[in-house]
C-alpha cells in the first residue's frame, strides 16, 4: 500500500498543500521550521488518526483556524481508497474511508498502513508502557483477525468498571466478566504476535547494535493467575485507587540486555537504535510473512547516527522495498538513492520540483 496523493488545509504552519507521491522514494527538503515534519504528521494522521508528535490532535490545527482537513488516496495493485480526516476545536477527530464514516480510527490502518522513524524514536524505549503497547497493537491489528473488536469491547468495559470505582455505584463483578472475556483474547493475540516477531527482532537488533537484546511480553497481571483471579485479588486496591490496576491495559514489552532493562544500560543513541530496530523488525515481518508493505516516513534519518550505523540502517530500509517519504535539510540528500519525487517546503508553502 502506498500513498499516491495528499491534500491538506490548516495543519500546523501549512495553510494548504497538494502533493503527488511516487511508490518509491520521495524527498521533502527545506530549512528547519519550514513545515517538513508537519507534512509527515498529515500523512501519519491518515493512517493512524493521530500525530506521532502529540497526543492531542487539536494542537495540529493552524493558529487562528477552527479545524484542519487532510485527504489522501492510497493504492495497492488494483485497490484504491480515499481517506479523509478532519479535526475540529472542541469537536474531536472524524475520519472517512471511501466517503463512509469509520466506526473507529483504527479502521484507517487497513487502507493505509504507515510507520515512522523520527529523531524522538528513543521515546519508545524511555517513555511509559503506553507507547510500547501501541507499537505492539499496531502489528497485532494487521495479523490477528478480530483483535480490534476485542480491543474496542475491552476498553468500553474498562471505562465502565473505572466509573464504578470512581463513583462507588455499581457492581465490579458485572464488568469483570466482560474484561475477562475480551482481555484474555487480547493478551493471547499479543503474545502470539510477539512470539512470531522474535526471529526478526533478533536479526535486526543484532545488525544495528551488535548486541543481543531480549524482547519479552508482560501481559499486565501475574502470569501464574488467570485474569479473573487477578481482578478479584486487585479489587481492594482498585477501590482505594479508584482505577483498574491489572489487565491488558497495563501490559508492557520488556527489553533487556544482560538481564537489565536497556534504559539502564544503553546510551541515548543506542536506545534510538533499539527503537528503530523495533519498528524495522515489524516491517520486515509484515513483508515476509503477510505481504504487507507499509509506507515508511523518515524524519531526518541521518540525525545522531554515525556513518557505520547509518549505512546498516539504510541497507535494511532499502531491502523493505516499500514507499519512503523522507525529510532532509538539503535537496542533494541521496542516502537512499536518487528520489523519484522531490518537494521543497519554505515557510509552510510546498512546491514540487
């Protein structure tokens, strides 16, 4: 799947722009602050319903405007889709696929799978478990039928259970049954996906870091107990804290080296490479095992990497044979070969070259 066309209005510093991409390599160049990364945010928004730089979509709306709009056309062989996302101040985010409203923003990923590597990639390692769950769930969505349905039902039940804990009105057991039914399915799907990913992780992480990093799945409750048992045991603590403290929403992905968490051992640069390896092993797995080639956004890919590591990264990305949309300062950026399409951004204005 590749993005063929993109049009946007009132996103960050960009009043309006229209771009036509090639299925190979596309370069967006311009000075810092010109709006290059904002274009990548618009593309990511089409495939994820959110930005990779902020949790709040309203922050993407251009100053002084009430809403933003992004429309794109994705293609894969004979398949074509028109995607649209609109974000309004106070009105939230709405999305459409082929002129139909989507039930959930995750439906966008089916029509336009997209991943990103940016200078803040290390946050996947350093930040809270939320980012790592999101990383895993994006993969699980593509390889486990029914995962999205279970995930949506679980989160609705979780909201209801937390409401009971906050207000003290209602019976927890009613919602425990719902959490157990879908929570177990979610956890099992995550575990299967991570197990299948392991050979790719071992290869990519060794290639980029020259070290053996151990990837493990932490389901969000004691592995020796069922989810029903864990919820029952945690009920007194949950009532005290007024929130559900065990379950798939507390899951994490452990990354260790020599028995210690990598964040305690690796430098910032090494953590970035570990985060990059997490993303690349997903993309290699999807290509080899499922024939899925997500578009890959590369925001200033040469930042903070020495030449040897950069060369290794470039080789792995080229082998993906997927659409690349790259930002760089210079028009002559050619680390991935001569780009098939080039755009220049200056003060929020975009021009094809």
